[in-house]
């Protein structure tokens, strides 16, 4: 388990806050969408109900007209005479009065089989009107022999109810169409009754669908309220994390600087004792001073790492770039490390180009990267092992490799080791000392030089740490070329 910094917590809280905002926006959108869908559903239900009412009225008008036609069969001969234009006998008029008042019919007309008006119940003298000119759709009855019904609005017509139907019925006598009867029926009351029925059904449907939509909407609203409340709490936590992060940075900076002053004095005093200029030390005393000097150097490195981390965290890690021979820099740094000695009998081997590899870099920072990689390789290698360091040029880039024969790193840990405060074994019982900042600082230094750093490793087969930098002055590396060299 790696240690968790307040900066990481801050990023996590920011990510969660962003997620909460996104979920809140989606919840609001879903709620508005549900309401819009409900409104559209209501409108569609009203339109469908109106269409169903019209169809129901037309079906009722057709049914009642057919009842009128059945009643009129008894008068078929007289109707046929009328259709032929023959005058009506006085004794037959009473039967036609019954036809005019049957089943809601308030008037009717008789046309000849070819569609010429021969009789009108409320104006017996009317004649001669052509069915096709009267209603072009009704003329289909002449050709098809099938009834046709339409519902009309009579509010702007004289002597008409608010809503009435017209049905054109073929009249047959012994299987022969002898006339076409047009019946007019009052549909006002029927329409009102059917509208109430469909309105009730439509309202019930809308209510049920609305309830089905309302329950999830209420759930979304409650969730939205909770998310807003959680968002407020997360913002407070973010503010606290930022304050903690700032306090941590200030604490590290203060402690590191406070440690550096006495540490410099201690190290200087130990170096003077080691030099023999102050006094001659006996064997045991020399061993104790050497031990103290070694640990003072380790402590100095830790303090320097903390200071670099503080600068890195605040974006103040400065780079003083100048033309530098990378091959010579690596050789010099390797010789310096060899002179220190690690107490592990580690053998170092350099393999690189003899020619100069000039690059525009900060030599102190690049030396720091080399030092971190080589010291890590030595730290995790067994006694008597060999650490190989190579510097090679390829396609305008220089690749520095540090190969060890250590325990190796699992694939899932290879990216994690470049994070701050991270070591593969971060338990309290780990065998190797360190802050876990060296590789994170090295990564930032290499990135600041437009380079790339990485590792290739497998458990039990050692590791190869490498970094790649562009050769030349003020040259930016092509990412595709970086990938090829890696």
C-alpha cells in the first residue's frame, strides 16, 4: 500500500465533485425530460381521444342510418317511384313523415340511382340537384353501392344542430339499387356522451402513465437533493484538503530548511574529523565517525529530496539548461558513486558512446536522475551483483539505461513506482530506506526536458530503468520517435 498525500485526496475530491455535478445535471435533465414527455403524452392523448370520438360518432351514424334503411324497405316501391321522378300520392305522405322522424333523422333526400335529386323531405318540390356536385365523395355510392357517412359542424349553418351526420345509403328492391337516400341525423348529444366516456378513459390512462412517471421523478428529485447536499460537503472537504495541502507544503519547506542548517554543521564537523586535521582518531573512533558521516550523508539526501518535492509540488523546480555532454555526465556521476561505496560490493559497468552527445539540459538535475536510478539499482541488487549503465544515441535521441539484477518489479507496480511517496514495498518492515520521492522527482525532471522515463522489468529477472532525451540545442523530441527508442 502506498502512502496517500493530501494532494491525491484533493484530486480525488475534485473528481468526485465533478462526477456529482455531472450526475446532478443528468438528473435535472431527466426530470425536465420526464415533464416534457408527460406534457407531450397528454397532448397526444387528447388528440387520439378526439379522433376516437369522431370515429365512434361516424360508426353510430352509420348504424342508425342502416336501421333507417331497414325501416324504409317497407317503402321501397314508393322510394323507387320517387327516384324515378313520379309524384307522391297523398296517402303515402304519412309513411314518409314517419321515415323523417325515425331514429334521430331530422331530414332525408332521395336521389335516383344515377345521383339526381328527386325528393327532399322538408321541401318536396326540390329536385334536380346532382349528387356529385352536392358531395363529390358521396358520388362513390353510385359506383360502389356501399354506404358513406360523414360528420359535419352545423354551428354556422341555418336550421342545423351543432353537430350532425350525413349518410348516403343505397336502397335496393329485389336485389336492384332503385335509389340513394341521404339521411341527416343530430349527433350533438351522442358526441357529448362519447366525449365524456373517452375523456374519462383518457384521463385514467394519463393518470396511470403520469403516476408511473411521477414516482421515478420524485426519486430523481430526492437523489438530486442528496447529491447537492453531498456536493456541498465535498466542497467543504476539498477546502479542508487544500488548506491541509498548503499547511503540509509549508511544514515540509520549514522543517527541511531548519534541518539543513544544523545538518550542514554536523557534516562539516565530521568531514574535518575524518581528514585528521583536528586530531588523530583511533580505530574504533574512526569507525564511529565514518558511520556518522555515512548517515549524515543519507540524511542530507533525504532533506534534499524533501526540498525538491516541495518545489515540484508548487511548480518551483527550476531548470538551468546549458549545452552538456550527456555521455561524460553519466561517466562522471558513475565514478562519483563508485568512490562513495555502498557496503554491498556492487560492481558498476559503463557502456556508452565515446563521442560527445551534446544536449541542452540542466546538468545538475540530469545528474540527479542518473544518481537516483543507479543508487536504486544498487540498493535492490544482491551482494556482489553488477549494475550496468549504458548511454546510446539513436535518431537524434540519447537513451540512458541502468540495468540491475535485483528482485524485479511486477507489471501492475511499474507505473505506480513513479508516483510520489511510493515504493513497491511500503510496509513498516521494508528492507530498503528512502522517502519514495526519488523516481517521482526524476520523472518531473525528465518531463521538463521533453523526455521520457520508464522501466522494463519482471519478477525475479531484474529491472532496466531508462530515460530518453533529445540531442542538440533547443530540440523538442517527437513523441513517435520517443516511443520508437523506448
